[in-house]
C-alpha cells in the first residue's frame, strides 16, 4: 500500500506542533487512537569495556560491566512510545529474571505488553559484548526466547490491528513470523513498516506486503543485490525494491538523513546537524519515530523529517533505548 508524499513538506514543524498542542483536546483523543503494533525481538546486552579484544583462549581483564536493554523490536517499541505513539509489543521473553525486568521496564514505558509471551523453560535473549578502546566490538548473541516467536502468536496481531494502525517489524525474529505478521496486517488493511535488519534475502511475497521499507545503505545493497556506493546506487537499489512490490523505500544515510523513493517521487531529506556521540540504535529510533508519524497520518516526507530529528537526538546520547528522545524534544528540534 504505497504512502503518498506531500509535495509541500515544509509544513512539518507547524503540523506536528499543532498535533502536539491539540493532543489533550477531546476531539484529538478520538482521532489519535491509531496504534503501532511492534513484532520483534527483545535482548539484554551485557557489556564489558576492555583495552584490547581477547583472542581465542585469551582472558582480558576489563573495566566496568554494564547491561543495557536492546533487541530491535524492543528498541523500536520504546522509541515509538517515547515519540508519542500508542504502542503494543508482540515478542517472546524467557521465564528468567531478565524477562521479569524487561517486561516491567517495557510496561513502565507505557507499552502494552499483554501480547508478550513468557516461554517456559527458556531464557530471554542476551548479547555478550566486549568493546575495546577504539570502539571495535565482538558480540555473541543467544536469541533464546526470540527464536520461539511463532506465526500463531503473531497472527493474534490481526485482532489488534485496525486499518488506521501500523505494523512495525524487523528481522531478528523468525522470518515466517515476520511474514505471518505482514499477511495479518494486510488482511486488516493496516500499513506495514519493515526495518530489514539484520539484512538477509527476502521473499517477494514479504516485500509486496510492505508499505515502507527502512534499510540503511548496507542493508539496501544486500537486499536489492545492487552496490550502493553513490547516488546512482541508491536509485538502483530503490528501483529494484520498488519493482519487487515495496510501497515506499526509505534508505537511511547516517548523518546525511534519508533517501525516500516511491514510484512517483524521489527526495533526499537531510539529517539534523548534531554532535554525534554514539550512533548505536539510530536506525531503531528512526523506524520507531517514523511509525508514530505515519500512524498520525503525517505524509511520508514529513514523517521522515520527524524520524530524522528523533534519530539525530538519539546519536547525541549513549546507548540505544536510553537514548530515544521524547516527543517534546523531537518537536523542539524540528521547530528550532
Ligand atoms: P543504522 O543505525 O541502522 O546504521 P543510519 O546510520 O543510517 O542507520 O542512521 C539512521 C538515522 O539516524 C539517519 O537516517 C539519521 O536520521 C540519523 N543519524 C545517524 N547518524 C547521525 C548523525 N551523525 N547526525 C545526525 N543524524 C544521524
């Protein structure tokens, strides 16, 4: 279902500010009920900073240890909730203490967690991360309960979705569940945003069910099978993805913003200039915020500006979930 781009996209700041100001009016509450259903992963990152990464068989005594909640599904759900969305998460956690903590934290963000299943006898997903002084890292992931997200569980999202709603999903959970979610959303005529990360080959059927695809450049190149080294590469990748049935392609370009392509329109929407500190999770914040703006029926070009602003704020802060900005901060950056 292609999303129309408004030619005059300069009205973004005004329009979003109006949405913000009227959010408490009764009329606005009625029209603001569109929901974002996120189908995806939840992980806990366990991180140790070291001077050099350990080689096989080597022990390196490191600095501090810290944990951070991650997983693309949970990251995007938190980003969308903070950006002002009404968010429900469909995911799997283990029956361990990590699962208890994660569930409580997600609920505290205002995310509806009724559809998060606790899988008996299974551990929650974890990523063991070692980071050296130069920021190089070595990561081992145990997907745990994430690998058990089944199509039957996901199909319950059909009951959660109305035609005004948005399904937001990624590729850290089994592909058949992503496909089941996209089919269910299509059946409910809800829009589907797929953040195709980590990149992998995708069936045409899935791409044909996607309203908006949000790869970064490397992911776009991998999925389209086209090198993306310059603007021509961007156009070629977008054309290939549009030919395979995607409604709109939004390729994120780091500090440069995002390239938006539909069959009728092409536009590079510049990013916001900020002092970047940690770009972890920028793509997740981008997709979460984009889903909020599209659920609010903001046209695609304006929605991408909103997502650029949210992601720009996030790169000025450490981490993924903690860095996701609140709606008022995003509107402030857009208005400034
Ligand atoms: P990913 O994190 O998935 O690799 P990108 O690096 O393309 O994706 O970043 C996603 C979005 O985050 C960009 O489209 C942009 O809006 C924002 N962003 C990333 N890096 C910066 C930066 N240095 N300055 C401003 N915005 C940034």
